């Protein structure tokens, strides 16, 4: 354990995972001292097995490293802001083509050493925190498998209905990749706004082919501790529902009633409804299509849906244990709790999804917890950056259907001008704009501390 230096500005961080370590690092860069509490090695979640910090619990890949790819851009923004997670990733990189993959032991060892040896950070290992009482500025970064005692405390703080324990999300597609010659706008029985729903109609032959593909597609492996997830009827995977019988989907998520085709005014044999995911209408989710198929199988099978032949997926459907907050209206875009702004949340539990995204929220929460400790105004990243777009999703996403989100271009602020040259040119323009914004703010953000 380090000696804590004399410093009035102090914060507490709970959880030395990806978000907690990034938050500690950034807060310390802002000149604030940090007490970091981690329950390992005394107690572990079902997915954590190592003693080091920032343990990668599954894949060793931090996904694409190309900046015209959304998560690649996020990585570049974090790197520019001297993220410890990015520094460790580059130090422990292993060859993986255009992806950034790491040697997980070296990755964790690098971060552990940097955190433990930082003069402003004091670590308390084997300490499970279960209370958020008091007025200490605190960042809760305990991850998707937060210990039960602390989960109970959080539920008490924000209300039972705002804390979820599993993630059963349907895929989300890019609005521009939908074929509007086939898909048509309408809400069932004409109720509500017609533009809220797009409908993909099937003939019987199309349904038969889709049905066969769905019931024979490959599913992702479940972790032992997640196997009881399937007991929740409300989040039954679409492929499991399909296996109950040929008719089940036709009376469930694919029922065509109340949605006549604009061309014939007759009902199709089956319909998949897409619901608008954000205000801009840049993303749509497949209603009732929570799934446990592997990502390549989702791409193959769901592209058989008429109108989605060329669909680009902003996120694939997932089903896994995941403690997360229904954040819009509960958290601000600086990741602080609206009802108790001295408490910040960071990581997967805020409604971001993925290793890099968790680090990103740790960066924002760490900087803002430090600013609060120093009596400074919060710093809100704009949605022109991927870091800010994720924070904006957390603060202002759709609370009626809030789902954890990967980095993707559907959540960033639209470009001021239309860019010709297709998706790659458009993504390049997003990246140029974001990087110039981060270059501009970088020195100003940390100038008071360094
Ligand atoms: C099984 C599983 C597999 C995943 N696979 C991937 C993947 O392959 N790729 C990907 O990008 N994302 C994956 N994720 C999603 C997510 O990116 C990771 O969970 C990521 O580690 C989240 O970072 P975090 O900092 O929010 O939480 P974590 O990295 O889990 O860190 C939380 C830390 O808090 C500690 N802790 C918990 N409760 C307490 C407490 N009460 N007191 C003190 N300490 C506590 C834990 O021991 C842990 O060290 C996966 C998630 C799960 C659950």
C-alpha cells in the first residue's frame, strides 16, 4: 500500500477493473489523491480469476484499431488523453491484424504496477465495499458482476426499477443500410407515430427459409454462471422461441396483424418490426429479437429479413449477466448521480458495453470526480467525440428501452455537411472532427494540474 500524501482533494474509487483503474489514473493526473478499493483477492466475481487489476474476463481483443471504425476512433481519443488502459494495451500488444489484441497477463501487470506505484493512488486490496453512505466523492466502478451487497445498496439509492441484472438486447442496425423499397413505416393498427416503426414483410417462402436458418444457427457459448438466464420468459432468445414451433413467432414478435402492406393493403405472412433507437432516427432495433446467436450468425440470418439484405449492425444482440443502471434520467453525462452528484458511476454498469467503452467512461468519471473534488465545474465531452457520444447515450438515451451500447457512429452528432464517397468517407470525416476536437481540449483539460 502507498503512503497517502497530504492533499485536501481526495476521492474514493470502488473496483480496480478497466473503468476503476482508468478513473484512478485520470483523477491522479488532475492532481487529486485517490483511495482505490478492490475486493480481489479475498472475494471474486464468477468471471474474475486473476489477482491483478483491469482483468480481461473473456476475449483478449480490444477490437478494431482503425480510426474510421467506431471503437478504433474511441481508442485513438483515449490514447490522445493518455489513457492508462490504452498505454497498457500498446505495451502488451500481440499481432492480430487490424485489431488491437493484448497479452492479458502483461496488460494487467502493466496497469497494476502503474496504479500501485503512483504517488497519489492508495490501493486497498481484499476490501469489498457495500455502503455508499457519507459525502465522500466516490466513483463506483464495480462492473457487470458487482457484488450482491453493493448491488443492493445501489438499488436502494437509485430505486429497484432502475437497476437491471441481465442484458437481453436485440441487434441494432444502421438506418442508412435498410432497404426502404421493401421496409415501410407504419405503427400497428395506426396507433402512435408511424415513423417510430419500420416493418419488414415476409412472404411464406421467405419466412420458411428464415425460420429454418434461425432454428439451425449456431449459438454463442454461455458461461456456467449465466446458464439460468434462459428462465426469464420476458427475454427469451428469438431462436429459442422459434424452436418451440413453426407458428410461435407468427403469434409473437413476427405477427403481421394490424400492419397491412402499403402496396396491397393486405397483411404479409410475417413481419419483423424495427423500432427507432434514437431521436435522429439513425439506428433501429429489431423488436423482440434478443438473441444468443454468435455475431457472424446474426449477420447471416438477420440479413435474410426482407429489407435488411445489406444491414450494417451497430451492435449485435447479446444475452448475459450484466448489472447496469437504466441511466438516462439517473446519471448525468459526466457519469454523476443526478440525485447525489458526489457519487459517480463508471464502466459497464453505466450502460456502455465493452472493455474500451468501460475505460472511456472511467476516464470521464475520473476527470469529473477530480474536478468536483477541486471545486471545478464538470467537463462534458461533446457528442462530436466518441467518448462524448457514449456519455451522451448514458445521460440522454432512450430510458424506455435503454440497453448498453458499444461505440458506434449512430450515436455521434451528425456531420454538419453531407459527405460524398460512402461509409468509409463519412466515417473518416467523423474521425477527423473528433480528433481535432480532442487535440483542442487536451491541453486545456489538464492545464491546472500539470
Ligand atoms: C463474462 C463476461 C465476459 C465479457 N467479455 C467481454 C469481451 O470479450 N469483450 C469486451 O469488450 N467486453 C466484455 N465484457 C463486458 C465488459 O467489457 C467487461 O465486463 C469489462 O471488464 C467491464 O469493465 P468494468 O471496469 O466496468 O468492470 P470490471 O472490469 O469487471 O471491474 C470491476 C471490478 O470491481 C471489483 N468489485 C466488484 N464488486 C466490488 C465491491 N463491492 N467492492 C470492491 N470491488 C468490487 C471486481 O472484483 C472487479 O475487479 C464481458 C463481461 C462479462 C460479464
